[in-house]
C-alpha cells in the first residue's frame, strides 16, 4: 500500500494441488485506489450526501481510527444521509 498515492498493489498467484505437490497455474496483478475518509466524505457531499458516522467495525460500532487503517488492522465503514 502506498499511503501517499492511495494505491494498493498486489500479485495474486494460483496453484493447483496434484497429490502432495502444489503446481503454479497463473497469476495476475491487482491495483486498487484506496480512499481516505475525507476523500470519500467529499465525494459523497458532492453527490448530495452527508457523512454522519465513521466506524472501524460495523458489528461492534467501534469508532473509526485513522491509526488503525495505517496499521492495516481495520476497515472503514461510513454512514451517510441524503441532504
């Protein structure tokens, strides 16, 4: 993850089990843009929505923490209302 550009890059490799051996079959590069809370909030506001809450964990309703995102320990869940 490049935190300056917001780009996440990974290579996924696929293997098939043949008895006790794993044989390489294929791979592909994966690139995704990861948005910050402020970027997502801005995009939502331009579309007529207002962010009211941000959670790290939607099941426990643990409040969002930017530090946890940078450590890779959480997800970001936003709640927004139409304006």
